[in-house]
């Protein structure tokens, strides 16, 4: 997933700082490339394409190509069957991954995941950096970063201005939909939050959604008050991932469902307001150290909640989402909007 690839990219800066002469390669799914394009700490990117992913023979040929690289060290962050095979075929002397009983024989170093933050960062960050400990690299709170070109920034500015968007006035991007229904705040609820955002003087609002989500995004627009709709430029969105990133660069803040868009905005140093699904653990993707610039809300912030509730929410997220009333969120949202202005 894009958020995972972006989060893992922090390892390269730490590795480069400790071992400046090392050659560093990153194996990723090809569709995730835009979030690490131009990263100065990565020497070579190796793609797993859909053709490789969907063909046993293609994947076998890929494994053979990995062996030819003659890696000395492999860090397996994915820790799934396919990456287990890649690690085995690499024939590297030092193999590092997360501890699992049934795969521990593959790796020289099996690292136990943290269940609670030790350094006020998200668990996504802390557990990744923990994989570097066998290489004598201590924790340093590094955040993912996306590298845009000056041309991309200029082109996106001209694109936004062609829709009469004024970049000296507040521009809010709303992540109106999650990657799936279980990670999507109820559409009428998020429309209520957008009504609140539209109260900001001179506010301009654009939606972030995938082309296949357009009908649901339009439902959110329709749920908004008519005076709110005047602030929304519904047809303004990135046609591809790099365009989306360049547009996000110009936004005052990104607000909405937890997911890749939020993580990408953070990597562009854009303030974010995140709504977590009730079945997710907020600690996994939000750390206390982020609280100066970012805000995240979870149902457990407002009602009594325990691990059994998370399990129940996983089975029936809709029922728990309906408890997550906009009235809970609006005070923190308004404070966030005030602070960012």
C-alpha cells in the first residue's frame, strides 16, 4: 500500500547517514512509485509489476534477478509470503524482519514489534526504525518526505488558478472517502463537518477521491448545505498521483478519513486532521510528536472503549461509526482550523 511504502522510505535516510557509501535498493509495487520518486537517499528502485505479481513464472524470474544482485543485507518490512521468498532467494548473509514463529528460520535477526510507542512517534514509524537496530542504528524520529520538482509545483499552481482558486486564501482538501467502506466516515456526517469548514471566511474546498468513487463523493456534495456547495470546487482533483501530490502542496490543510492521502499530506508538511475508523488503533499511524501540526480523532477519544470494542468494530464498523457523531469532532475541528489560519 502507498502509505506503507512511504512510511518505509524513512529507513533510507537513516541508512545513508550511518553508511554513506552503501548502495541502497528499494523493492516496491510499481503503482506506489510516485510517493518515492526523486528520493535522494535511494540508489535503485526495483519494481514488482502486475505482470510479475500475477504470474508464478514471472515471479520466479523476478526471484532469479534478485539473486543476481548479490545483496549483503536484506530488510523485509513487508513480512509476508512473497517477501519471505524474495529474502530467501537473495541469499544475503544478513536478513532482518519482524518476528513470526513460522518464518523466524529465514532471518538472522527477528525483531519483535512494539505494541506501545517508546519515543512518541507512531508505531508505523517506530517499528520500522526498530528494524535498523541490528545495523547499529539507533532511533531517530524521522518523518517521511515527498520530493516534488519546481515544475510540478508551478504546473499545479497554474492548474488551480485556472479554476479561479486564490492561493492566498484558505484552501482545504477533504478526503471524503476512505479506501473502502470500513474506513469511511458516514457520508452525511462528513458533509456536516464540511459545512463547518465552509464557515471559515473565504474558504475554498476541494475533494480527494478516486474516479471509481465519484458517485459517493457527489453524494457527500449533495448532503452539504447549499451555501457550503458554493465553496466546493467539485471537479478539481488530481488525475494521477503526482498531480494530486502537487495540488496538495498548495493546500492549507487536508481533512478527512485516515489513509494514504493523509500520510502523503504529512510527507508534504501540510497540516492534517484525521478521522480514524473505529476498528483501527490510532497509535499505529499517529504519534504524540505529531500533535503540534496534526490532529487525529478516534471514537475512543470520546466514549469508553477497549480491545473488545475494537474487535466488535472490526466486525461491524458501521454501527460504531454511527456512534461517532459530528458533534464530538466539531470542537476539535474548529480549534484546528483556527490554529492553521
